[in-house]
């Protein structure tokens, strides 16, 4: 059984290889088809030719033999005319007659056997050479034709009549005698004819085989002529798509292949022009972004400094002007934040953002972010709880970006926590690090898990206006996470709070397989924090994580 | 004697407070505003608006610190920075509109000690400038030695000199401070954040590029083979420490 299994498996593998080769190589396919078709054709022709030739040989032999048989019959009739059937000398006469018939002067044929029976009532045939026994070689049909119908009959028989298995052309003829019905049989051996026809067959087979091989070689060569430029075109196309836009095919001659090459080159040229045009546009766009950045930032700096100066002197102004100075200061902060975020977004859109990874202890990052947001959390009456592993969690990340993501997540959580604690957890496994930021605020409506990452998306426009965010924070965070090859996902349920999870690969450039932390918190539906029961609370389920999945698949 | 020393200290303080600043910026409004702020903070600013004349202005003004805009007509801020650094170790603070890593690193590599991204708050700028100017206050006689045997670096703290195998190595004041910070506590690992606070006077900053670039510049000057450092060692995932051999 095991052996059969191995053989079966082996066979399956070989079959798969053959099938793949058949599918993949046009050349192989054409050569094989040529081989099969030409083999069938050549085989048919060969058989036909061999048959025609050997039939011709046998026909010649038959004509010559018939002549000999007729003359033999005449001679025999003459010889036997003076005898009666009871004549005791008849046997000797027949013997000498037979020996004469076997060796007629004009025939160089060896192996000829002649047999005679003077009367059908006698069982025994007299034959020459005498050591042969011809009786089994003469069929009833032949005997009937000769004896009863008095006709010359012939037949092909392969028998052993004393000289080894040989194919004979057997002729039977009646010999008219005084008593009536003597039979004369000739056994012409066909050795030479068979040898000749075998020779013909061999020649035909050899020629056919050579012809088929030659055709296969020709097919291979001709296909190569066509396939080579096609393969060349495929390779050039691959290089083009890999970004080597200068790749072109060589145009030789004026045939179809030259046309293919020329059209290909034309296409490549058009593509190159288009791509260069788009690149130029993108470059101008980036340049514009950079210029806007500089041009906008310089006057903003001056305004900022002036506003600061006015702000620091506000106690000397009357209340309306003093308040104006405060508003100016506050709104400048917002304006600055918005400008910075917009430029960051445009940098991502232009594909201009570059990851700058270095081994970093993420525990330190988490602690730093918690420290920095401490005052904000205190004002909101929301404690920030930090859960860190004992050992340092070191990963190759862009610290600036990870800190920005975390600052965004924690800041958002504090804003939406409604005075309940915000919990930041860090964990790591072999391939990935994960951070979750959990709050117990109003949570997210169904379907909002993806929407929160949209630019300028606000869950409740009237409410969110009060908070200071630019509306771009989470979408920038998502881009930052993607740049790392990481995931940023959200979970939330109405009245149950929300949890954001950032998962990053430990080594920059690795693919993420999973996350060390769960996206849906364990206390999601436990009601650990007393909250009014949400209307239509949903059963536990893994929420959609479409945006992050996209990251993982890229 | 006591009065004299107090007097000289006061004088020294005045000199320190009235530090000369060369502002290299092509935007007249920003330059004027910077002038107002700097004067109100007790600096003595002078101005130059284009890159080509900035070197001559630098030689004339002999400033204690340079504020340099990276985008300038004539000669780029990077080139000006290199030219000044070639003849002086004066602190240079870049003003840049770009916070992209490439631009920042290019500026730092051309010799700037620190950078501020526009739009900055005046207090922030002044704090950075003060941090760059605040030096030599704890001038206790101190000699430090670091590095593996046979390749040792000797630091004379009050004299502000560094020598390798008896040969003096020229360091900018910032590079000197960085080296001293590491050398004072050999074997202790400094995180980039701690170095930022101690050397640059930052608080709560995560801009590690500043530290990385300056460590590289320092290594280029004192390490026999900067690719395989022996004097300032990287501790993966944490920061840097002085090698003691």
C-alpha cells in the first residue's frame, strides 16, 4: 500500500510537472503537436507504401508461378498419358516427373516443393523432395477446387512441410489423365519476397522515424524564431513594469515580428512619456507643498511672535483688547496645529513620508506620553493608568511617529473619557508590539470604527467643536502606522467606551501576523465600570477592521 | 576683594546677558520682529539678509551666537553654516520651515548645533539660545579620561580642550558638552532624551535626530574608526555611553 502510495504521489508530481511545462512553453507544445501529427501521417504512408511494394512482389511471383504451374501440368499430362491408374510403375514415373518439375532449367528457385496425387481415392501424396510431407498444407477448400471444380487454385500458407516454418504460395492444378483426376501441387517458397518486403518495411520505418525527428527539429527551430521575440517582448515588458522605462525592443526587418517590436516600443514610449509627465506633476505638487510650507510659515512666525509680545503685555490693556489678545494667541495655536497636520497629510499624499526607524524602548515612549498629557488629563479629571511589561519593550520604530500616534490616541481618549480613567497597555511577542488605549466614555456607534480614521470626521459636530483637535489626528496616525507596516484599529460600543489598538512589527519592514493584545477589551461587555445600559447592546463580536486589514495585505 | 569679585561677576553677567546675536534671515518682517524680541530679552542683535554677505557680517560682528535661516537668497543656509563652522565653533541655531528628516539632518551635519522649526514661540527660541550660551559656569578643575587603553581621550574641562594621544582635537562647544556629559559618568547609559535635556536644555522632547547627528560628528573627530566606535558606544534601543575599555 505504502509503495503504491509513493508511486502514486510520484506519478502525480511528474504529471503536474508535465502539465506545467505544457501550459508554459509554447515551443514545447508546438514541437509535441508536430511530432504527434507527423508521426501519425508518416506511419500511415509507411504502412501503405510497404503494403503496395510487398503486394507487387507477391503478384509478380504469382504470375511467374502460374506460368510454371501451367507448363508443369502440361508436362505431367504428357508423362502420365501412357499409364493406367493401376500401373505399378506409375509411382516411379510420378517421382521422376516430380524431380523434373522441381528443377526446371530456367528456374533458380530453391526450396520449391512439388507434390502429386494420381487419384483422390489414395490418401498419400507423392512429393519431391521426397522427405517432405505436404498433406497438412493442402486445405480442403484447395482440394475441392482442384478435384471437383477442375480449376487452378492458389493459396498462401505458412506451414512446416519438412523444411522448417515457411510461407508458401501454394498452387494446385488438375492434371488430365486417362483415368481422370490426378492433382498436382506446387509449393513456391516466399522467403525472398518476404525478406525483400521486410527490408522495405525497415527502410520505411527508418526513413519515417528520421523524417518525424527532422520535422520536430524544424518545428522547434521555426517556433524558436517566433517565440524568441515574444519572450524578449515579455522580458522587456517586465523590465518596463519594474520601472526601467528606457527598455526597448530591437526592430529588425519588416516582418510581423518587427511590427510587434515596433508597436511594443511605441507603447513603451507612450507609457514613458505619461509616467514622466505624472512624475513631473507629482514633483511640482511636492515642490508646491514645500514652498507653501515655507512661504506660510515665515509670516506665521512673525505673527506668532507679535501675538506673544502682545499677549505678555495684556494686563496693561483694557479688558476687550486683553481678551482679544488671548483669543489671538489661542487661535494661533489652533492655526499652527492645523497647518502642521495639513502639511503632514500632504506629505503622506505625495508619498514623501519616510520612515526613520531605530531600536526604541516603547515603555519609555508610553511613559513620556502619559507624563506629557498628565496636566491635560488632570484638568479633565481623568486619571491615565499605564500598564507596562516588566522588561523593556524594544522595537525598530520611528520614535517621532509612534509618539505622535500615542499622543493622539491618549489625547482623544482623555477628551472623550468623561472623567473616567483612561488605560494604556503595552505588550509584545516575538514578532510584534501592541499598544491599546482604552476609555470608558460614550464609545462609538456601530460602523464608526472605520469612520473615525477619516479626515475631518466628527462623531457629533456640535459637540466636537469644543475640543481642540484638528480632525486630522487619527488619519495621520493611521498613515504613520501604515508607514511602519503596522495596524491601527478601533473598537467601540455605545455607552461602553472605546479601545484603539496600535500593532507594529518588532523589526522594521517585517509583515505582521498577529497582535499580542486583543482589540476587543476583556471588560467590553462586563459592565466593570457602571454605566447606563446601552439601548440594543450587541452580542460580543470581533468588529470589522477594514482599514488595518488593508495595511496587512499590502 | 569681595566687592571686587561681586562687581566682576556682575560685569560678567551683563556681558553674558548682552550676548551678540547675528540674525541671518531674508524676511524683513521676521528679522525686525526677531530684533524686537531679542532686544527685549537683553540680546544685541545684528542682521544680514543674504547668504553671500553673511560671512563678512559674521567677521565684523563677532557674534556669540548665530540664528540662521536655511532658505536664503544668494548662498544657501547650509553653505553659510559650513563656512562659519570652518572658521569658528560659535553656536549656530537654524531656523527652518521644513521639519523633514532630510532637511534637518542636512542642516545638523553641516555644523548647526540646534534647530527651531517655524513657526516657533519666542520663548522657545530664547530658551534654546540661552541653553547654547550657558556654559563654563561650573568651572571646577576637572580632568576626564575615557576610551580603551592605548586610544584614550583626555578632557580638560575648565580649559575646554580635548586631546587624543597628546594631540589636541578641535571640538565645537556643543560637541565638547556632549563629550563631557558622557565622560563624567562612564559606564552609565544615557538615553537620547536625557542627553537632549542635559546638553541641549530640552525638556520632554523626542527629537533624537539632533543627538544622533551630533554623536556621529563627534565620533568622526575623536574615533580612530567612526564605523566601529570604541569611545562613544551605542547601546541598542537605549542610547549611548562612554567606552572605558
